[in-house]
């Protein structure tokens, strides 16, 4: 049976959902934006800084359920401007060992919540 959790360091989601859902094999993490993270609104508009904050927080969220970024098998990235993909990738790539990147989709998505430039969601295989 799936387990539905919210991460202790984040405010309760402003949408009808959970931060993390865990089943027998996988951990699903809802999309995360800088405005979802306390203090993250100060970084809005700085794609590398938003990406770093989101990836660090996602790493903490996975650790709280006994996973790590090394367990991530799929990532979805939404950018307010797809032209920012290079700036996002420059930070994102550093979170995974070279050649061991998860499957990924990256889309341009105008109108991200709160004026954010980056949103990232993950799926990890439980060890």
C-alpha cells in the first residue's frame, strides 16, 4: 500500500497532494520550485541558484526516505524559458556521476507558480 508523506522542512503543499509517495519499489517526489522552499523566493529569477536549491532540497527529501540521488531513475524539469536549459544543466549535471544520469524530460512551461524559473520532480528506485 502506498505511503503518503510531507517533508518536515517544507510547508504543507498548497495543492491537494503529498510531497512524497512511497510504494514497494519506488519513491515519487512532487514537483518542487524555489517558492516551495523557505527562503527560496529570494532566489527567483536566478536559474542556477533556483536549480541548486531545488536539487539540494530534493536530495534531503530522498534521504529522509532512505534514498539518494544515486537512486533516481527519472526526472521531469519544467523551465519558464527553455532557453535557460544550459544554465540549469550546468548545475543539474553536477548532482549525478558522469554517465549515470536519470532518464529525463525537460519542457518549456510558461507560467510556473510564483514567478519561478525552474520546477523539478523525481522518481527514485528504493534500494
